[in-house]
């Protein structure tokens, strides 16, 4: 696959732009792991972000009813269509819809969909916010090839960060496998991982409660590794909530579970 991708890019005079996070997957085993984890059904609508020339796109088109590929780099769009056309018969290639634009500003589908993508690592956080907080319809599931450290943080319920809480409100994450740099062209400077998020039918809380969760989280995490009594201290009502829920004020915010954040937020909603 490496030689095939290198040759295709060379023939079309393309040099990859790493500032856009362009690191193309060139490992067949990892590709098939992603496809298997996605468990694509013949009726599925798949959204792919950053398809590049279409190595993953081809595999998605073989299995799904429709694939929407969102690509920021206009150089890639004709290459994507060419690559797909050379790999698949016309009746399958027509299932592809290509959108030229920034995925962070592109509305997600209004009906059921799944996301399967090797995304630019620097958009991981804003993409998750866009999909979960700014989109009316959330995906049924997400398979993302992202930076390993970020994937591990998302899954770490013992040392929660903002992304842990965000994903935990909307779904259940797990790491499918780790991916070394040599599986990409060009190799990134970090290890990667395939992350699977199985989204809940409904978020764990309503929109008003979730908004309050993130208001509290922003306050609590405003000072690194500080106890809750330090960050919540200037807000008497927040200290009262801790007391009412018997949450020790000496705890640090990263030790609170998603359920505890929801409970704290709901006290405001009730009032």
C-alpha cells in the first residue's frame, strides 16, 4: 500500500501538507482493523473527515449505503474521485458525496449516521465538541484514528479531563488498537490509536444540564491540580452543592465521575 500511495501522489504532483495534519494511512492491517471495528451495515450512512485520496473511503463505499467525505484541501478532491473511480465499479462509486469544506463548520447529517475517519490530530477536541454539542443529531458511533495520548486520556475514568467528561456524557469509549508512526505517510511524531466511541441513544443529561456541567468543569479545571475547595471556594453556592452531595471538597476535579458532574449540575437546574 505504501508504494501505491506514494506512486499515486507522485504521478499527480502532490506533496502532503503536514500543517493540515495530512498523514495518510498506508498499512493494510490497520485499515482492515478500522473497517472491522466500524461494523458497517449495508444501510449505513458514513461520514468521513479528511479522506485524502480515499484509501479508507474505498473500503467504506464497499460496505455502506452512502459515504459523505468532508475534505478541506481542494487539491485532494479530484484525486479522491479519481482514486475511488479506479478502485470501484461506477455503481458503487456513485454512493460517494464529497463536501469541500471545514468539518468543524459543516453541519452533520440530519438523520442517522456513523463517523469513521483518520482525522487531523489537531481537530480532535473541536470535532468532538462540534459533533456532540453543536449538532442536532449525534452519530450512532465513531471510529477515529487519533493521537494515542489523547485516546488514552479520553478513556481514563480515573484521571478525567475535559474530553473524558465530554465523551462520557454522550458515549462509551474504548481503544481498539495502537498504531505506530510507520503506518503513515509521512510518519507523525507521535503514536496513534484507533478509538471507538459507542454513542448512547440519548446523552446522560439534557442540554441545560450539560451546559451547566461545562460551566462547572471550566471553573474546576481553571487551576491545574487544585482541590475543589480552591476553585469552587469563591462560589458559596458551589460549595453548598458539594456538601449536599457529600463530595469531599479536598478532592481534585479530575477524580469526579461524569455522574457526579451531572449531579452537581442538576442542583442548579432544579433551583
